[in-house]
DNA sequence: GTCTATATACGGATAGAC
DNA sequence: GTCTATCCGTATATAGAC
C-alpha cells in the first residue's frame, strides 16, 4: 500500500512527505496488526478479521481514553463494537492481552518503522531536527496507540511496565547522544544535555497526550513540529552572550545533571 | 505551623525559602485536609482522624501510582493501611468520593496557596520566572497530589474531568499573559505565545509525572527549577539573529498559532 | 471508633447452540 | 465465525457486634 523510497525521506520535511514515505498508513495498520498476531487470533479469514480488529481496537482507544483501560469493561466494549462477548474472545485471549497487544504492536512494529527512514545523514543539528519531526509525525499518525501505551502501561504486566520506562530512558539517551555530538562538533551549546533531552521528549509526548488542547487552538502537526524544531534551535544556540542577566537569582546550573 | 511573611516571598528564590514562606507544609497538610472535609468524615476526634487520613491517602497515592486508581480495590487499600473495610468508610463516603476529595483539595486548597505569595511585583520576566518556580516547588512538595489529579482525573465524574482540562487551559493562559506582557514591554521576543506557554506547562507537569526519572539522574528540585527558568530565558530571548539558518528545511512558522 | 460478616452487583471468561 | 446463557470470583458498600 506504500512505496518504499523509504531510505530517502529527508527531502522536504513536512507531515505530508513523511506519510508518503512511511511503509504503513493509518488505513493499512490493521492488516499489519493481523499479520503480527495471527497465532492469537482465532478468526482466520483476513478480510473479516481486519475489519473487526479495527472496530475493536478503535473502540478500545475511545473507551480507554475516558475512564482508563481498567475502568472499561468488556461488556462496554461489546456494546460499543456491536460484537458479542463471545465474539470478542475470538480476537483477544483476555482483557490483559488486549492491552499487551497494543503495547507490543507499537513497540515492535510501529515505532521501528520510523527507524527505517534515513536518520544518519547530515549534521547533528539536522539529525536532531529529523528525529524530533519523526516523533511528532508518528505521534500524529498513531496517536491513540502512543497515548494508550503512555497512559496504560502502568496497568500492564510488570514486564511491559518496566519496558515503557526503559523506552523513555532510551529515547532520552538517543536525543542526548545527538546533542552531545553537536556540542562536540561546536555546532551547539548545551549546559545540561540530559535535562535538555528530557525536555524535548516531554514536549514530544505532550503532543499526543494533549491532542484535545492542540486541536482546540488549531495547531496542526506541521505547526507543532516546526515549533519544536525552532525551540530546539533556541535551546541549543551557540551564542555565549547568556541572554538576559540572571537578575539576582541563584543559578546552580553547574550542579545540574549526573 | 508556619510563619506568614507570605507576601514577601521573592527574596531568594530557592526551594528552601519557598517552603519556609508557604503556610502549609508536607506534615501539616492532613490537618488542613481534615478541616476541609469535616462534614464528610465520620470520625470526629481530630488526632485520630488526621493520623488515619495520612495513612489512607498516602497509601492511595502509592497504590494508584502502580496500576491506577481504578485498578486499586478498597480491599487492597484496607490491607495496605491496616484499616478494615468498615473502618475506611468512616473516612470516605465512597471510592469515587475518595478520588474527588483529592481533586477538590488540590484545586481548592493546595494550589491556591501558591497564589497567596506575591506574584505581581517585578518585570514580566521576573514574574514569569517566579511563576515557573512556584509550580515546580509546589510539584515537589505535593507531588503525589498533582500526579494523582493528572493521571486519574479521567476516572472522575464528568464535572471533575472537565475541571481538570479547564485548569490546564487556565494555567496556559496565565503563562501566556505574562509572556505577552514581556513582549509588549520589549523585554521578550516570542513568535507564538500560546505554544510557548503550553510547552512551559508541559515541562512543569513532566517534573511531577516523571519523578522516577529525575530521581534516577539525581536532578534536585532546584536543579530543575533553574533549568526551566534558563530554558524560558532562551526561548524568550530578544536576539533577532535567528540563531542558525534553517538549513534547507521549510519553516512555516508564520502559519503557526491561532 | 473499629471490626467482622454479609448483601448485592458486576466483570471476566467459557461452553455450547446455531 | 458469531451469539446466548451461565459460571464464578471479586468488588463496593452496609449492618450490626463489640
């Protein structure tokens, strides 16, 4: 369903071009999903399965987003999808597994897609900007998935829970690494790369966590990505003229960080 | 239990001085809580009530932080507190009310405390920095309360849920207002005050949402507050030399914002 | 003021008809 | 492949003893 001039994304960095290069789109995602979980899904006819998977998981995201996954009963889900309780169990092994499927699919199938794009070319500054954009674009495309995993990972088995924290740390570390390459190259300035990377990640997550807010004030995906990149540029600017004076406030920034 | 040179906080802006000026501390908070909910609490002897309220709510925060409020059963809570099921119902009207008490106490009692401090003196830049610090310091003092309300507001009654979003918008608007004063005064530069305010709020929230992470990398409250203020200074710096060039990327920032 | 025992309902899961 | 009917555990909440 997609072309694969995948390796050449950084041509013109906007949401539209990103979608065009990514090998999966919002519409084809449940075909991938079916393939990933063939073994667990009792229904074997692909057309029927894909159709119902979409109904079931879209409804799950909807219901879980108000009240949380734990508050959602399978009876709610049954009613909301029009699929009977017994029917649901042909698509999921258990309620817990339903959550785990979302988590696993996002972390093992969707998120890695982004890394199939070419991330390693260009200056550190360019690579950092590209990374930020990819996170935002992925968040826009698969927002309910990201949101669900962020909000509900705590409800999952210990293994998944630890994994979620691990991903947070890994993502932070990756951003930090590029920042430090930029600093080493003399292209950036940064007093605390750990906290700066953390902040960038927090702003990435805010994009899919507070979609209601950004929808309300009509911030588009490209608006947000552009804002985030320009924020990054300001944070990492190399002007040593430390902006304003510190106006009497004690700045212990030397103590920051590990 | 506290002095009240409340009106003069912005003396030396660090966590220690903030705690000293605030009329409530972590230890006295459940006395305030008891007073706020006298009517709902069947136990009338204050000493016993305050002691058990602390046990009950601290345990609630602990249990809700892993698994979520909805996944926590009152049996869990009973076991964890050493108070019987029947006993618990002398302190709360229902499980739902338990969550609502946290929400109401934070929004009506704790959060307003910060506004008793003097926020209106100084330049816009100073006032903005003071606001950011207050949010961070309040987050450090009452982290479980803030965390709970952020994570569990979706599980509450519609009224509380809408209120939580409302507070987010109000906080954003307040930050935005000060930013725009700074811009008007020629003290700051900002292309999109709405998104900038949103970003600052997201970073404030990250402080109490990801405490595990900041504990792990040994970022202290003052470290984070200082970082956030310096980040703000960079974002709002008035140098029109737009940092780096945009290196081939299309920047639609003119289209940003509503 | 705190406990034990219990009423009542609801949720997850499955068996078996169609 | 989907539905209905049902089992059974667990949850909230309360009544009443001490």
